[in-house]
C-alpha cells in the first residue's frame, strides 16, 4: 500500500475546484447517485411517500387549481423539501463510505461499503437520523396524517426545525465522515481517546467561519441547481406529453426525484470539502507522504496509526489520481 499514491489527488482546493472535482467523480463513478445513494435513500423515500403522498392525491380528487389546493400543495412541497434536507446525511452513508474507499482504491466495492454501513447502523442512525432531527420531523408529519392545514404545525414547526437544523449542520457539517470514516466513539472513559465530540471540536472550531461560509455557499448553489433540474424535468415532461399543468406525476415523482438528486450531489461535495478541510488544518497530505515513505523504508508495521479518514484501505491500483491536474 502506497499512501501517497491516492486515486483522488490529496491537495488543497478552492470551493470552485471542489465542485469541479464532484462532477469528475460523478463521471468516473456514475453509480454514486444511480446505485450508492439509492441504497441508502430508498427507506427514507418510502417513508416520505407514506407520510406525504396522501396530500396531493387527496387534493387531485377535487382539482389542483383552487386556492385551498394551492395551500395544501405548498404544505406538501415544504414538508417534502424539509424531510429530504434532514434525511440526506443519513441517506448518504453508503455513498460516503464508498467515496472514502475510492480515495485509495481504483474499483471500490459497494458490497463492502454496504457491509460497513450495516455494522455501524446504530451509531450513524442515532447521530444523523435522530440527533439531526430527521426522525423527529417524520414523527411530527406522522401525527398530522390526514389532518387539514394548520399554521402551527405546517408553518411554525417546520420553520423552527429548519432553523435548528441549519445551525447544527452549518457548525458541524462533517459529522457523517467522522462517524463513518474516522469511526470516533460516541463516548469513552479513557481521557486520551478521541471521542466524536472532541474530534468535532478539533476539526470544526479552528475553521469555523470558513466551514460555515462554505456550507452556506454550497447550499445556495445547490438550491439554484435544484430549481434548474426540477424545471428541466417538468419541461421535458411537457415536451414529451404535451401536458404542461402541474399533475400528480410532477408532484409525486419529478419533485422528489429532483430533491434526492441534489441531496446525493451534496454528499459528494461534502466529502471532498471534508478532505480539503483536513488538509488545510492538519496537513493530511504531508502525513500520508511521511507514512508512505516510512512504510517503504521500514515496513508496514511502522504505520502505528492507520491514516484516516479512510478505513480498511486496500492496495492502491496504481492509476492516475482523479483531479491531479486540477
């Protein structure tokens, strides 16, 4: 294993270069969204359908053009967008692990990534599904099944959930990588052991303003991309069918499809931003080079601590690094 010959070039990148590399990775690994993200997202998709699809289906029986229907459809759209936003980190666990393997491995395995995700299920589900409000938000929506619109539950509550979620995630955006790749324990009785809380403070506090501003910029960019993707899907449907009005197919298929596609893209961008932050703060590229040279000179046993964030690193394929010339 030669740690300084990674498949994804380990170097400092600007925000625009991070977005560029995300597209390169999608080109190199097209299954990132088609397979990997769907493996983690499909339970959440089914749950969202069970919780929210009744709203447009019920309104379609009486027509989707009146003012009452517009209010209910806005309720559906806002709750669906909020749920996908909250669920994306948990839905992207398999993709995150796969990308971690792809740094060192030419042909990473989805089976291996899925196995690791299953072994760590309760850790990431608790941190990303419960503490990051995805499951609590779903409980609120479930309580309101088949109930009419109410300002308290359909305006105040989702706005409050969104506010707290944005504050939490903007402050610690790389929590999924620390759980899945660095595998920091949630709690420990040993003073010298780096727990998840200690690791999060060490990684996020020194670069708090930079990480937060980058998160806001990425979120705004992804919102624009979502709007373009959604209206492109609606336009394509209109061209093919000649039907341009908003219908159930648009609400039940195209709208969630656009949301989840952008969610999958955000997982890839976050992973690259995480690597970039580690390089800037901790000199991870230098650490890999030093360890690689030590292993070549003195043997693999000299690497007392395996380089993080990548677990279970197989032998490098020797291919040229992705993004090496960028």
